[in-house]
């Protein structure tokens, strides 16, 4: 069984302090599927500044990637809201296919 979806990756920094609220909003308001947050150990932002995790660095401003997927219409609706609400500048989308095993009782 498979279905077509739109996959989304939103790039943030810890120092922006919006990840937790963004994730809660995507889940509670838009009910998107497959939502995951990844924390990078290093990254270069649009400002060209290298951010890394080190024991000497007390202020963490590491890169974050919020990913989710859902039906294209639901994704478009969610993005129209959150891009403005959270002033997002780095959002990437692409079409994808979700492949799932059929339930054992289907077709029996």
C-alpha cells in the first residue's frame, strides 16, 4: 500500500527559541503526520556563521531540522500558517511516497 505525500524540512536554530511552540502548533492545530526534530552537531546558517557543539561553548545555538509529511493539501495549509506565524525563512518541500504494509485482515 502506498500514498503520495509532501515532505517538509524546516531549518531553525536553537537560539531562535521557537522549535517547541512550532512543533506543538503543527501537532495540535494542523495534526501533521510523521513529525520529528533533529538536532545538528554543526551547521552554517544564512549568516555564514559556523555553529558547533563544544564543551567550551556555554550558549547552545545549534542547528535544528523539523521534518514532517502529510497529504499535499494539509501541508500547504500548515505551511501557509506557520511560515507567517513563526517568520520562517528556510523551508524545503518535496513530493514523496509513503509505503506501508497492508494489515493482515485486509483483503481476506
